[in-house]
């Protein structure tokens, strides 16, 4: 079992502290990115607002009373605009950039890349958030236009292709363009397929989780259910992030296929990668934030 690709991916996940990272990502997604989507949608035309809403609810598997509550959050756009204002909208973007920072740390840690502390590196998160909202708007619009009847098959194919393209760009962008595009393709494919599969299954179990939590904890129960969903989605992203470098560094046929004609997965001029851990990673490393013996970004 050891020294297989699957085992190496598992060890890279332990090195990345995937449980701790997934909880951090889920928490930041819920308290920063999710409110951003609601606030930004309030400032958008009704068609764009509806597309963002369709993307969020379909991926989360939100139905029933929870769907009604979610609709109310998007429908009351006038109240949200008055309460937020332009300055509040700008500040919401900066606050939501904490989610992008956490996601970037996952990629940098998984690929053992050094952190870029230049001033310009912090603005990249804001650009990524704007691009993500545009991606959500596009997929939501496609769902409304092609999500039924004969167009369903075309919608599925387009969604898969767009999702792969999005996570391909995300990995390249958050890794500061230091990793070759070809080497990042496995990360994009695994992340997109895992997340889409997870979203499909959420339509089965998420409504029951929301209903039970709603009955037990009231509106707070919906928040708990959303954090649960975000935690699972974070695991999907971490699996993709960790699988990419393992496949790219494989000395065998898989590595040659992923890297192509290049011996290294880094672009020319990129700073060297960080060293591997000096000890064997253990299961408890998955739960341990900021271990001094593990490489990566804190």
C-alpha cells in the first residue's frame, strides 16, 4: 500500500493538515464568502441576482423551508442595499478576502510553495472573488436556460467543462503562476468532479439535515447545516490540491504524462519549492495547525 499514488496523496493530505484546513475553510466560507454573495447580489440586476441564487441553492441542495428563507435573503435587495451602502459593499469584499487567503494557503501548502509577501499578492484575493461571482452568475444563467428537457445534457457538459476551467485557473492563480498549466490539470479535474459529485449527493441528504437542524435549533440549525456542507466541499478541494503535486512529482509514467516534455512542474524563474517534512507524517497531523516540523504556509 505504501509508496502507491493513493498513499502518497493521503500523506500529502496529512502534511497539509487537511482536517484543520477544511474546518478553517468552511468557517471562513460561511462567515465571509456567503454573506458577500448575498450583499453583492443585492446590488446586481434581478437577472444576475437570480442566477447567483440558483447556483448557490442548487450546489447546497437547499429545499423546502430553508429555500424559502434563502429566497427572502435575496429578494429583500432594497433593504440590503440601504443597510450596506457602497462603503459597506467595499468592506464586505475585503472581509471576504480572508476566505481566499485560507484557500491559497491550502494550495501553497499542498504544493510546498513559499508564500509571496509582496503587497500585490493581497489584492489577488479580491480579483479572485470577483471572478468567482462572475462564474457563479454564468453557471446560474446556464442552469435557468438549459437545466430542463433536451438542454439538460448540454448543461451538464458545459457545467463540467466550466468547473474544470475554473479550478484550473484558480490553482494557477493562487499558486502565483509558478506552476505550469499542464501540471495543474489533474488538480482541476479532480476538484471539479469531486465538487460536482458532492453537490449532486447534497440534493439527497442536505434537505434532511437542514430540516432536522431547523426543528432542533431553529434558524441557527440552518447555519450548522451550511457549515457542514462547506466542510465537505473543503475536503473535496483539498483532495484535488494534494493529488496534483503528487501526480506531477511521480517518477513513473503518470508523472511524465502530467509534466509533459518538462522535467519540472515549475515555470522557469519560479522560486524553489520548500523541503518535504523531516519526519513521517502521522494521522494526528491532520488535526494539528501550524506544526513546526511540517513545511508550507502558516
